[in-house]
């Protein structure tokens, strides 16, 4: 599994300044947008953006790399593994976040798109970045916060 993880970072290791720059750009743009939507700035807004990036990174490692490629190595077709992990991915969103089933279907389809990206490019940081942006778009405010900075 360690070799698989290293291989998924090949592009980033070949061009570290590009990946660091793009990560920084995503962080800044999402943080600025978080401030813009409430018309104020607080450090916790950038903390929220970083938190969403960390959650996205963990989910992508688990659901796009670790589990599907582990199953693939055990003889399960990669498409079947992707379908299974994305079904679990959507189910977790349903049960832990209490999403409506329609949003869970969207999470399943989005997960399948990310699985395809992972299969095509085998670039874990690419799918992490995509997930980070979409997770932020879905939840730009800290939980329990009113529209105006509450």
C-alpha cells in the first residue's frame, strides 16, 4: 500500500512548487469567498477551509486509493470496487450528516467521477483538490452559524 501511495504522489513530487502553489491558491480563494459571503473576516473561517481540506484529503485517500486498490489487488475488478466504495461513501453522508437521499445520490455520482479521475490520472492530490473545492461549495460556513457571522 505504501508503494501505491507514493506512486499516487509522483506528479506532485515531480512538480512540488506547482502543487504547493495550487494548494495555496485554493486555500486563499476559498478563504476569501468564506469572508465575502458573510461580509467579515475571522480566523476561524480559514480554519474551516483548512479543516474541509483535511477531511477531503482523508476521504480521498480512503475512498479513491486505499480501499479500491486494496480490493483490486485482491482480485476485485476496479469498477466493482469503485461502485462499492462510492455506495459506502454516499451512505456515510446519509447516516452521519443526515443528508437527503437526493444529495447522497449526488455524492455517489461525484465519488464515481473522482474515482474515474483517480483511475485516469492516478494523482491523489488532484482528486483531493477537486473534492476540497466541492466540499467547500457545499458547506462554506461553519456548522451552526447564522448567515451573517452569528
